[in-house]
């Protein structure tokens, strides 16, 4: 049986990412991590630490995509409201859970485990915990939504416990052809002809504006490596032709 | 008269940002650029080069926020569909415009100005052009939506021509207090008490997980600098108290 197309949406939660204080890196990390699993990220949103916004976005993404990843807002402080928002999104109750407390006890002594830290053991009813090998406070899965930490090193470590839960899809391969001395505007017409002559590929062109405003990277993506190799030959022919005209 | 709260939404358009191939930097750049103008970014989305998705997102953001910034998809190739999508979003016709062609002529000779490059002079009817001092092909403004290039160096240069068109809002200031040797879980309770005792501030805490898992940055944001200075004193007192308990 052919593999299905499997999709994902990423929701990055945190005021600090919208104030410009922090540069998000979680989106591209998760996208790169999902790519070899054949899971395609369809959309990513950066939203505030605002309960209604989180609830609305999680509900929307959970319906739209096979999987949803949220990062951020599961720490011990007053602005960490993601767990409560996920519970609300799925109309679940939420409470401190004993197995999550056990995970916290691996790190914190009895006196350290205050009310704020115990908040990190609050998970929506029926959720499956996601292990955190860095700082113990777990993430959790509710239905198709994986709720992860916002701190990149912890988020990345949590993905290890997520991988086996994901159905893998039809893997997309990509080929890159770099053309020096070619301008995107000259390549546009032959490029669109190449794209139309293949059914299952998408073809992007990314101009190099760092030096002299000239040079393009062509990137073709698709499920069939043989087809991509044919695209590569077509692109190389196109570049040769364009260079000949330019001489 | 008091200044109003002015909001913005950012829409970053491009498959390459969702495949993980490219790390977006436009969101944090625009957010940092808007911050001193007193304009608050409420949400940012990264979406595919897909017309219906662009149309839907632009319509939604245009209603929700004072200003909307889009980046990407206004080049010469087949996957550059943003201009057409913006026209559709506002039910406008779109065509090649003479003043935009004039801008392109500053860069391209008559023979270079092929059909693909002329596409960069297609703008929705009634749009106001945005100058591009790097590569000439203009961006444009339709109602409250500013459509900019995706390439960071060009996008940044286009913002210069946008600045005078924006109404500035009540500026948010911020103070940062760095606490070494303090753990977020110990600070959570006193932190929430401080936040509750001030009306117009938001208080975030960002643990430092790079070394030894200990240390926190507290960031307070608000419109009133005197109030923020009071918050700073409270935070410093809190840190002193926490360190005393830890001894």
C-alpha cells in the first residue's frame, strides 16, 4: 500500500518571540526533524501567552493537520498557561498527576517541590506524558497534539520520545542546483515549463543577493528520486542555455 | 490625548521556510523594528506559497490588526503568487503598472525586461508602491497591508519607505534583570505577586539552560518607565530574598 501524505502544524507560544527579544529556532528545527519522516509542515504560527488564542489555534490546527506540535509555556511561572489551554481546547479536566510528580522528584527534593514546580506536573486528563531527559518536567500528548517545552535544548530532547508515536509518510526528497551568473528573471519562463512537465514536484528558485545580486539556487522537491534526477538534468540544460544566451 | 495601542500581524510566505531549508529571520527583524514605534506584534504566521491560504490569512489579519506585513512571493517566478493573492483578498483587479515598470527600468535594459520580470510590476489596483533601493522591484501597500520582499536584505531596505506611513503607538519599554544562581521555580510565586501588584506591566521569566540549568532573566514590559523602575527594585529585592533562603 502506498504511504499517505502526513501533515503537521507548529504552534510556537511566547510573548518574547513577538516582541523581537528572542529569535525562534524551534520551527525550522521541527521542520527539519519531520522531513525525513515524510511529514510535511503545512503552517507555523507564533502566538502570545494568551489563553483564548492558544485554545483557538490548537483547535484549528488539530482539525487541519495530522499532527500538531506546540512549544513553550509549560514552565512553573504565572505566564505558563499552555497546559491549561490545551485542556480547555479539548474540554478536558486538568490536575497534578502522580507519574508526572515522580518525574519531577528525580530532579527536585521534597522542599524544592513547591506549588510553582508542581504546576509542571499538571497535565490534561488522559494525556500521555513526553519524557524530558534534560530537566525532567514532562511534555504531553493529547490526541494529535504534542506539547513540548519552549527552550530549544529541552524541546529537541523531548522529540526523541515523540518519534515512535508518529506515523511516517511518503518521504519528500529534494535536489539543489546552484547556478552562478544566472538571474532569476531570465530563468523564470523555462523554469515554469519544467515544473509543468512533471506531475509530482514543486520547484522553487531562491536568488542569491549576498554578492553582486546574481546567482540562483533551484530546489526541486518530490517523492520520486528518479523523477527528481530528471528534473536536475532539465535544470542543468536550462542553465547551459541561459549562459549561452548571455554570452 | 493619549496614544492608542497599535497592533501588527506578520505573514511570512514561502515553502522553503516550512521545509526547514531556510531559517526565518524576518519576523524578529520586523518585530524589533516596530517596537520603538510603539507597534505591538500580536501574531506571526509562516504559510506556504498557496493562493487560498494567503488570501484567507491576509483577510483575517487585515481585520484583526492595525497593520499587516507580508514578506515573500513577489519575485518573477511561477511560485511568486503573493501580489495576485493580495488582489484577490481585497477583490481588486491586478495589472502591470507603468510607474512600477519605470522602477524596473532603472535596473533592467529593454531586452532584459521580459515577461517574467514585468510580473514584478504587477500590483493590485489602487495600491501604493513601496520603494526597493536594493533591486528596484517594488513592494506595495493595499489598505493596511504592506507587501514586502522575502529576501531579508531587500525586506529591511523596503521598511525605510514604510516608516512614515505608520501611526505610532504608545511605546512599550522593557527592563531586564538577570539573576544568577536563582531557579525559575523558586521565583514563580514572588514573581506572580509582583506582576499582580502593577496594572500595566507584563512580566516574563526566561530560564538560562545553557550552563548548569540555573539562572533566570526577568523581563518586564510596559508603557511607563517609572513603573518599570519600581518593578526592577521589587525584582532585585526578590532575588536578594531568594538567595538568602538558599544559603
